[in-house]
C-alpha cells in the first residue's frame, strides 16, 4: 500500500507541477493583474495562448491584441460570454486585425468571413475599435523589422495592392514618407523600399521609377565596399526609349555622384522626358510652317503662270561647306554673347544679313548634331531660341 501511495503521490505531484507550469506561462495568468482579468477572460486567454504566441512575435503586439480583445469582450452580454465558439471566433477576428495592422500578413481584406459568422453588433464594435489601434513607436518598428526581414517587402506589397495607376505620384510620396520614418532605424529597409518600388513602378511610370532609383542611390552606406544594384535589363527596356536616353540617365547619375545634389538630379529626370515631348512638338510646328510656306510659293507660281511670264531656271543658291561652318560659328558666338539665348528678331537679322532662311539654317544645324546628342542643339522656347550649353561644351571639348 505504501508503494502505491508513493506512486500516486508522485503522479499527482507531476501533474500539479505540469499544470502550474502550463498555467504560469499562459496569458490568463501572466496578465491577470495588468489587465484585471475576470474568470471568463483569463480562461479564454489561457486557451488561446498557444495561437497568440505562434502568430505574434513581439510582446508589445501581444499586449495590444489582449487589450483590443478585452475592449470588445467587455461590451458583450453574460450570455454571449458563455458561448465558447463565439468567443474564439471573435479572438480569431481580433488576431487577424492585429496581424494585418502590424505584420501586414494579409493584403486581401478578410473581414467578409467574420461578418458572416459574428453577430452584427459585435462585428461593428470590432471595426469601430480597429480605428483606435495605435501606431507603433520607432523602437517597436525597429524590433519588428529586426525580427522579420521580409517586413519591407510586405509593406510594398500592401501599398501595391491599393496602387492607383492614374496617380503614380501618390505611391512615390508614400514611399518617401516611409523611408524618412525608417532612416533612424537602418539603411537596409530604406534601400529595400526605394529599390523594390522602383522595380514595381517600371511597369507604370518611367519618371517615378527613375526618381526612386536615384533615391536608392542617395541612401548612404557605412561600408566602402558596398555595391549598389544596377537597373536590371528587363526594367531598362521599359524605362528607356533608346540607348541615347539610357546614356543620358547614366550621365545624370554620374553628375549626381560628383555634386551629391539629389534635387538637381531629380529635376534632370523630368527634363529627360520633357525634352523628348518638346522635340516632337517642334517637329510638328516645323511641318506646319513648311506647309504654309509651300502654299505661299505655290500661289506665287500660279500667279506667274497666269501672267504667262517665263520663269528663269536659275540654279538654287548653294553655300560652300566652309561658308556654312563660318555662319554656324558666328551664330554660336552670338548666342554666347547673349547668355545662350536669342530672341526671334535677333535670329532673323542674323540670317537675313547672310542671305539665309532662319528656320532652314537652324534646322540644318540641329540635323548636323542630332545623331551626336539624339536631341536638339538649338531649341525654340516661345519667342526665343536657346543654345543647349551642355551640348555646346561637348562640341568644343
């Protein structure tokens, strides 16, 4: 009998020890005093502890979940509190909201399932209190990032899910705001934010994508051996219309590395695409003007023919190459004396004094250098003509 009693006593002791150990590690016991739990609340939290520990990796998120759940459950009736299945469905809903809010575990809205299985007043109460969930502190955000390296990609994924293709600048502003928040945490999430969003935006907006890439390059590295990622070939094909445009962006990057002026580099990205559109507009204007000139000449020829006056077959005026180069040099000198900007009247006087047509002369110069720059050397800007100073310096180097 004594031996049997001893065995029973040992079994009871082991069971008691295991039970105490289990309860002591359960949230109903751990947070009994802090949240002033009643018997129902402690029991449900004890039963749900394993799932909370599995899904929430940080203590502060666990406490936020418990406080959120208690705010809801303390508004419920005694009858509802006794419904074990109802309480666990509510806890599942609260846990899903915490995961979506702080861990971005679900981009797709999963509220519809809970709306069907929870009483209407409880569901609405949860949604009302969801709006009051606090924003994590910088220290808490740093801890989440350090414990979950895929967090940044999920942030980008969640933003991409609500991305408005008609307003790409909104995503650009969101990423810049997030990056400024993460700057005090680590350069790693900031780089990831800019580079991965740059890749995503390559399918939607060239300017925004390239600006994000410049901001990625602007993130300083404490390591002298760190190598920044290049734009991958697939994205380069989407972002640049031709090799010349790609080279120009490489020039922007090189200049940025020299002067470290991010705002200037961002402005030059805008100009990279504005120039192309302006060049097309100038071509259209030239065609319209040429057509008008053609109509005027045709009318004059018609008048000559009506008067039956013979038309002399005089050979067209031809300028020797040396003459043309001399006129070009004189025009460049005039541009330089006027800070690279001449009005239409000054160009007209210059051309007339040398027996030239203004538009024909300007267009010939632009055609001569177009293959070199894939852009206009002399551009029309309202009533003015502007000699591209950067291109001019390259010609004279």
